[in-house]
């Protein structure tokens, strides 16, 4: 066995021993080197599942966390091949010390030790999912009818509760990747904010959880909702949170760093994206719905006609064509764009999210323009709301 393999084996032996003798506190794997480019970290900690000891493994991806619980020996079998291969950094925290296995650029490991400094966690019960919003968010969650006065989720509001927390989790990942300014408070707009669930959540995430001062503005066409939300913002002491009556189309911002528009119907999503692009927002997050604009224009290949005679396929098809064009237009406008499921379709059908982070590289290249035009030509799309507002010629 080489010296390098010996160090890795020593680390694995210490990991195994700590899990078996109960001194294991947690394990953090970093410096990902595996095939999955979205994977950032893997965290392991002890938990009890139905009274039996387990290890909870959390795969932290760019946009989401995937958690699986394993019996201890299975967890060790899962972790061992990843250390030194998929991850080039491993920190093992036990009640007695910290062991760090770090690989350099040549792939050579170094094993070092430090003091413990960690309390043993209490795995006595299945812990509730770690939420980013804290008890400080309870006043508005209660006032908006999501939770009761004791903090439990109100009947019928479980999906909304889940959606709020999932949104904050996604936002935390997106914000970490976006080139947000650090020298001044962030300027954030939530367009078509409705009752303000996600606007309050965004404000609390930045101002309270991430400790980044942020002015958050909700824009909403219905004045009664604006009034309700402004009153609630005042009553709960959210000085940096405000709601403005008006349409997305007429909203104007001197500075805008983050643009959010979830479930703004049909072309209201395009209006919101256009505002974000025009203001040079570093991060644009939309979850489109009711993609009607293109339905009458779509002329896909004749081979698809019998399938598209089914209403649901025609609807999905229009959603796809619309959101694909939006994503490509954002790429052309200088954004790196990701499209992913926001929450499972089990909870809502409106679950596609388009997240765009402004890149430092070139924008409006001919190569990106060609991708947009080719997709529009494929579907016979001659005009589209976002293209119009970005003065992009679809070339038909
Ligand atoms: C389906 S709700 C979504 C609310 C919130 N964004 C969410 O996801 O929980 C859509 C909201 O957008 C508002 N809205 C739709 N079109 C708008 C527009 N053009 N300008 C401003 N508000 C708009 C509606 O009044 C409604 O309250």
C-alpha cells in the first residue's frame, strides 16, 4: 500500500471507529471532483430513526439538498469510496478531536488533527428538517394564516409552508452564486407578490438569516393585498420591507439586484424578466404559469399533430416552448440560466423555476441569438413578449 493509501485508510478507520464507539459528531466532505458538476458537499451526522441509530447523509447540490438516512454500517460503505475520489476534502468531527484529510492539486493526501470543539448532537429523535427561516418569522406566518398561534402548520397550509421554506433554501443557493454587491444594501423586487408569503420570506432570509441588509419591495396589482402586507410589515417591524400598488409593466427601479416573480400569469412573467434584465439585476428568479401567449402561434412538426390533439399535451407543449425561449433569451441577454423543478409536482403543477445569474462574460452574442431564432423558427413563433421587450428580432 502506498503512503497515500495508508493515510486514507487511517482516516476511514477513524471514521468507522467513531461511528461505532459513539464519538462521531459529524463529517463534512468538500472539494467535489466527481462527475456531477452540481454537487458541492456531502454532510453526515448521527440521527435516530424509529429508535435505531442511523447516519443522515445530505448531498448538497447547487440548487437543492438530497437527504438519505442509512444504518451506520451502510452509511460507512456509502461514504468510503467517495473520500479521496468524489471529494478531495474530508473533515471528521468527533467528541475528542478533528481529523482533516485534504488532497492537494496532485492528488496527494495530508492528514492533520485539531482539537474537538464540538458538542455531541442529540440524535434522540427524528429531527425536523432544518429550516432556514427561524422563529422570528412566526409573526407574519401566523398573520398570513400559514401557522397557528402555537407555531404548527395550519390545516390546508402544508403545501404553502413547504413552498415558502423550499423557496428560501433555493434562494440561499442562488444568492451564493450571484454577483451581488456587498458594499450597500441589496435592492430586491418581488413582482406579482400576491399576499406576500415569499416577499416576507425573502426579506427575512436576507435581513435576518444571511445578515445581508436588503430592501425588499413587493409589487402587486391588487391594492387590498398591498395594504394588508404593508400593515403586516409595519406591525412585525420589517422596516426594509414595503409593498407598492401597481403593475409589473409600470414598475420602475433606480437599482435592482434581485428580481423575483413567482406565478405571475402568462406574459406578466416576461414583463418581470424584462424589468430585471433592463435594470441589470444580478439574479432573476421566476416560476412562470399560464403560458398562453404562444399557443395560437405554435406550428410544430406535423408528426406531433395527433399527440397535440390532447389538450394536456398542447398545454405542456406551449409551456415548454415559452419557457425554453425565455431561458434562451436570458442566455442571450448575458445570464447563465438554470431551469429546474421548484417543488415536486405532487404539491403544485406550477413548479418550473427559471433562475438566471448575470455572468461576467460577453452578452448578446450571435451564437446565442442564433439559438433563440432557431427555436422560434422550429415552432413558427413570430413574436413573443420577452423578445419584444428586449428588442430581440425573432427573425421571421
Ligand atoms: C398567483 S399569484 C402569485 C403570488 C406570489 N407571487 C406567489 O407565488 O405566492 C399572482 C399575483 O400576481 C398579481 N399580478 C398578476 N399580474 C400582475 C401584473 N401585471 N402586475 C402586478 N401584479 C400582477 C395578481 O394580482 C396576483 O396577486
